[in-house]
C-alpha cells in the first residue's frame, strides 16, 4: 500500500507539472512584410561674394575673393568646393582699341569644402582670386569696367 501511495503522489506530481507546462505553452511562426522610406532632397545653396574688389589693372597681383552663403534647407549642407567664372561680356567704348571681354580676367585658387549652416549670409568661404591679366594688346577698354562673377557651389 505504501508503494501505491508513492505512485499516486508521483502521478499527481507529474500531472501538476504537465498542467503547469500547458499553461505556459505558445506557438512560434515566422513571417514577412514590407515598408517604405523616402529620402529628402535639398534646395540649392546661394553663394554670395562679400569682398569688395576695386582697382584691378593689367598684371597686378591677384585679389582675394571671399563670401558667405544662403541655405534654405532644413539642416546644414556640405559642399565640396566653390568655382567661379567671369560672366561673358564685351565692352568697347573706344572702337579703335580691342574690346574688353571676360578673357581679360582670370579666376584662380581653390575654395575647399564647407559645411553651410541654415540661414541667410551664414558661413564663410575664401580661397579664390580674381585678376585682370596682362594681355598682349591694348586693354584701355577695360578701364573702369565692372565685371560679374558667377559662383557655383558643388556637392
């Protein structure tokens, strides 16, 4: 009888463990799905020249250009460099002498990279120069000439 009691207690214990395990049972399953994300885009950066250049003459030392930026994006934007060129023009106040053109001027130097913060007239750039080159002919038509310099910010 003693063995029957031990057996009954053992069976009861196994039953309790089985019921307890059943209460914590769960199923696993794998699955799949899709989602999406869209990258933003940026607005162009405006490059301003803040240096005032006057008194250029043929063969003079190149004069430093510098400036700042306008960034209307929602965060800072990195640019790798700024390039500049003299806007095409032709001026010939004295028809007996060669016209003054963009070819009489040169842009030199390199600007390097910049992180442009958000705002107007923010950040700074430098490293470019402008020069009135000494041509082989008469450059009198360049006297008093105002040139336009076009700037491009590169990604």
